[in-house]
C-alpha cells in the first residue's frame, strides 16, 4: 500500500499494516522534525486509546497523558461542571498533544518496525486509481524521481492534499457547511489555570481554555468572520480571555505566559462521500473536516485508519473484499454522528449575530446543565461512542 501523508491517520495505518506483515511506503512532504513538532489537537477518546494500546502504540501515552472525566461550562460568570465520565460508563478523555502522538507513531513505525517513510517529497502524482494496479510517483528530497506500484493508495494528506484532488470530477459527492463563526486559536507557554476544559459563553462571544501539558495551554476566542491575527496583539488576547473566562465571587485567575502561536481557524465542516474511489481510500482530513468543537478530528482519523487496516489485512490474508467495500459506509456513520454533535455544540456555546439564535443556544446550554437526559446525551457523544 502507498500511503500519502504522515499525520496520525497515515502513520497509524502504516503501523497496523506493518504489524500485519503488509508492505507499505509513506510519503510525506514535510521533514520528520516538522511533523513531530507541529502543534495541533490534544484530546484522545477512550476508544482511540484502547485501539492504540491493543497494537502496542500507546506506551508513552499511558504513562504521560492526563485523564479527564469532567468539563466546565461558564455562563454569565457562573461555573457548571458536567461529570461526563460518571454519566457514560466511566469513560474519560486523554489529554496528549497531537505532536506527541505523531512522535510515538513515527518511532514505532520507523525506528522499531523498520517502516519506510520518504520525507520531503514533492510533486506526488496518482496513477491508475480506477484500475487494480494503481501507482504513485514523486520527487525525493534529493531530486530523484521514483515510482511505487501498489495494490491500494491511502490518501491521508489533508484537505488540500493531492489525493482527494486526484478523484475525477463528479465521482464523489462533497458536503460543505460554513458555521458563520471563526476562532482565534492561541498557544501559550502558560501552565493550565484549570484541571478541566472550560467552555465559556459570554455576551462578547465564546472563549475556551484547553489543556495541553503542564507548561503549555491552548485558548480559543470567538472572533468576527474575516478577522485577522493582526487585529489581536498579545495584550488584547489576554484582556479578552480574562474578561470572557471570569467568574463572579471567585478567586480563580487566568495564568498568562508567552504566546507562541496565533492563527484564525476557518470553522467549516466538509465530508466526502464515499470516502473511496477505485483503489484510492481517503482518511482523516482528506475525507472529512470537522470543527474543533468536541475534539473529534484526530479521533475520527484514527478510526479511519483502524477500519482500513482491518479491511486491507482481511483482503491480504483471505481475498475477502467485504471490508474494503464497506469501508466508507462504516467510517461515515461515525463521521456524520460526530458532525451532528459538533454542530449541536457550535450552536450551544457561541453568540450568533442573530439575537434570537443566541438565546436559543443559551437555552440549550441551560437545559444541558439542568437536565440529566440532556447531560447524558452530551456525555455519550463528547467522550466518544
């Protein structure tokens, strides 16, 4: 199998195939140092950790990750905790930055299992994806041109990658939705000011405090559509976070630190259906984009890799194509469920330009806080089905 993209999906797939004795080559445009240090998501669901553990890929994760079973909503200066672990079979989240996941997966695949990754490749092209003999060609970092003939191609190179764009026009259906909001994402060298994730609903917009490590924190601020990072000097970022996260009658304080990254997130959702065409199979962001609300992106990517690895392994050993034929259907059930939950949360925790919709969102949040059945729905979907 040829795998394009060395993110969580591509590297997990490579590890699972390598474990099953199936040859594969991973192509990655970045360097190893780049992908191992690029900050992204940081929340793993219980099910994803179970899968990584079963395949021997979670040793450091289990030692170092923090486990979370509750989150906090703040509404008009009041804090409300939702103990989702108690509400849903004791299942928890694992807080473990994505770059750490990638480091672990690279180490297992390359250093321990002798896997083949071509770093710094360019001009990747797909050939014969509608045939039984597809191929990949690319240019190596040293300028040499190379070709890989394979049985299948896995596209794990993200929304802007070459694999999705290689599918002929009209061969798949693409669903897109703009949520009408944007986030300013901030990464700071600041110890967490909380022991749980905070979602704050404020008259000026949403604010979030997400944990990443004992020394680094991620923050989000709802900003106007088409806003730019230039409008958010550090002083304004901290001022707005202090205001939106503030609690009445409490000595809680937000810890500041050096801001190391600021970027505007385009809060869009996108799904490709089906997630395969011929002998090309899409995984992760190449197949589906989801908002960071609910922390589903990396978990969906890992699930895609698990499903595809099982299907390819079954085909390799027995010739049974059932798993390959059902790959898209199996993955999309989880993808659309996650999209629905993400939309549910987006509507609940953000201020809309339409006052009526803002009040509806606040009503949903108040119902979540007051209703056991609503909290149970949240818990089941938030921690992962």
